[in-house]
C-alpha cells in the first residue's frame, strides 16, 4: 500500500499530469496524420525532454507512444491509409466496413479494442511487478549481455525477406556506437583525426536524422494527397458494448501483445499476425476476413495497443529496448543519469509503478477524448504533406542545434537523414540501426565487465539464467536455419514438379 501511495504521489504532480495530457492528446493527433507517426513525434520531442525531470519527460513520451495507435486507426479505417505502420492490418477490415457505410461502427470497435488491450496489458504487468522486482536482480553483466545479443538477433530475424539488410544495418548501428573515445583506456576509435568525432556520434542526432529528417524529406519530395472524408455520425460508446461479443478474440489478442511486447525485437507486428490468424482460424465466417469482418479490427487493434506497456518490461528491468521507440526513451534515462536495469526495480519500484499508472490514465484520457473529437481529428488529415514536411524539418533542426549548440550536429543529422530517406525509398528497415547503436554500447560495457570474472567459455554460461538465454539464442538461430532450409527445399520441389508437368 505504501508503494502504491508513493507512486500516486509521483504521478499526481501538476507537471506530470500536464505532460500526460499533452503527450496523450498530441499522440492521437500525430497518429491520425498519415506520414508522420509516433517515431517522428518522439524524435522531435526528445531534445525538449532533456531539461525536464525524468518522470515528466518519460510521461510525455509514453503519452505519444501509447496513444498514437489510437489515432492511427482513424485514417486506416476511413481512407485506407494507416496513420502509423502498426495500423496497416486495420485497413484490411476497417476500410471495407467504411465502404459499406459502417465507418462509425468500425471506429467505435477500434477504439474499444485498443482501450481493452491497453488496460489488459497494464493490469497484467502491474500484477507481475513484484515478481519482476525479484527476478531483475538475478541478471548480472553476463545475463544482460546475452539478453541484448538475443534482442539484436530477434530484431534481425523478424525482418523476413530482409534479414541480410537488417543484419548489415544493425552492424552499422553497432559501428556508430564505437566511434569516439574508448570508455576504459580513452583511446580514439574511428575518428580519423577529426576532432568533432572525438566525443562520438550522439544517439539523439542519429534518432532525429533517421526518423524525423528522413520523413521530412520523404514528405517534401512527395505529392500532397487530397482525402475525401466520409461522413461519420452517431455515438461511439456503442463499440464498448459490442466488444463483449468478441471478448474471446480481444483477450487472446491482448495476451499476444503482452507476450510479444516483452520479447525484444518482436513487438506489434508479430502480435497482430498471431492474433489475426487466430481470429480468422476460429471464426464462424473466416471468408469475410479482409472484406469487412469486425473480428479482424478487434484482433488487430487489441494486439497492437497491448504492446507498449509490455515493451517497457525489458527496458526498465534490463535496460534493453525492444524497438526504436523504447530506444528513444532510453536516451531520456541516460541523460538524467537514471540507469534502467535491476537496480531500478530494486531501489525505485515506486518510479516504475508510476509509469504504469501513467499508461493506465493515458488510455482513459484517450478514449474519452476520441469519443468527442473524432470528426475534428478527421480535419487533421487534410493538412498538406509538404507543409508537414517543412514543419518537421524546421523543428528537427532546432532540436538538434539545441542539444550542444553545434552546427556540426545539424550537418551529421542532415547526412543521416538523407541516408534514412534512401533506406525508406528502398523499403529497407531503419530500426536495426538505432537498436544496434543502443544495444551495441550496452553489450560492449557488459562484456568488458563480465570478462573480468570469466576464465573459460563455459564460465560465461554457468549460471541458470545465462544458460537459459544461451539456449534460447541457439534455439532461435537453429529454428530460423531449419525454416530457411525447409522453405528452400519446398521451392525446389515445386520447381521440379512444374518442370515434370
């Protein structure tokens, strides 16, 4: 009870409540703008949060992270254009319902499923908090190194069809983390005599360049899209009642989101795929999926909105981000010298619980806001893309310059922005770079610490958790190799059968 009261005291401060309001409502607005998304908004907001207290800055970023998917469902359902990438699956059944004149019903179900998924995951994790507080101190340097390595492997393997590209980009991110002074002997690495590289390449500069500036270039070089908004009228509260008809699917999808969110590198897309497949397989009308089945909307939205709270578990317990958005939040911890990991759970459990309460309040604020402002948010989609691109470009460069009052940082961010723009045009992933940069530095630090006590290779995995993580690493790589070989053999058999015919 004392822990809960302490957490409520932290979250009840006026500045924290204001940050939560700004973040949650701002996230919905940003999510409803196709072509912007949470990653861009968080990248722009990062420099501003450095002057705030950790709880205030993190609450604002959590608000954007957790609410953007709510807003992303609006364009996905009404104009077949997902506001955020994770709302892409919502278009399959949401837009066909809009074409049938059921846009209000589709939006209402999306809001309700998102709210259910968010609340479900937060309650699950709040109940798990005492267990996490006991398990987290069992992770030493070896365990955190292996967990980070597993995270990078999972990030690479989840990019099916682009595994080689994802691996190379993750390696590039790890390389960026090594530039500058080596932290132990203070020798220069990859500076090539350039004094501006001595302090290394700042993570925030890379984040803003890779996500915000690259998206600005993409919007500025594209055409302004004109969207015709279908009329939406009626009461959105009806979806809360209708959701009970699909409570089995909502519960399964939310559970998938919780499990997938806690595994680094998996996240929303895998949880959506699993829940959508389950909903279609167990439905009485599977043939209607992709043609406007409400079950598809429930499965998609409940799954993706249950991930944010779960994704905070590896971040807070081990200091390991699961994807690019939590990697950005990790920068806020580092700036304020609050190091996520076992010590955070052991010594600042009220801080951790306060973040979960903030997520709980965020879902309530967003659902209330959406019930009365959907038609207003629809007008946001009319903003010209080039105007958005210029605004993103301006605020991004201001944010980069404000970090260290350095034009060199602006030039580096612009160069990385051009690189990110090329990657996006080639449809290559950008998140492995950020995760490689964050996890690469963490792995180097933990490996150096662990090797001081390791004499043989077996010593590295002679503890239970380290051994389990090592087995998981071998299993994941082995299963991927087996699946690749199996798919190749199946393709060869198919081509042989075609030749015989």
